[in-house]
């Protein structure tokens, strides 16, 4: 969205797996995750629309992917009902700097 600000994106939550003779996606499906694994949802055509409204996406991901909600309510990569873009009843988590978050959205 802002190539003038970022040269790339790095995900440190997923270990690097070089291309090989097998598909990681096929393996996830074979392991019983089917279409439940979160990455399958964001690979579907049109999924990027859920990320367009930064003013909602940033507070939601800050909340659901943190330790703010009780463990049974937090984001779960294999439970579609606990996705990171679901509504949240707060604008900004209590631990986040409101000026910083508003500046980013």
C-alpha cells in the first residue's frame, strides 16, 4: 500500500520453508485443517477487501492477536469463528498508544 515507506514485509511468526517437492498447503489440508486455516481465507479472490479499512483492521488485529482478550476468545488460526478481523467492542487496546495507532490509520 505504501511502497514509498516499505521495501518489504517479513513474517516472523511462520518458520521459513523453502520450496520443495511437496506443497505446504496440500500438507495442511492433509493434516485435517481443510479450509479452516486462516491463510486459506486470505488467499481467496476478494479477500483483500477485508483489509482495506485500516481504521478498523489495525485496532482489531492489535486486540485479537494480543493477550488482551481472554485466551478462549483470542485469534485462532484454525478456527474461522475467531478470525482477526471480527468486530471488537473497543477502539484501541488499553496498552496501545492512541496517538500512534491513529497516526498509522
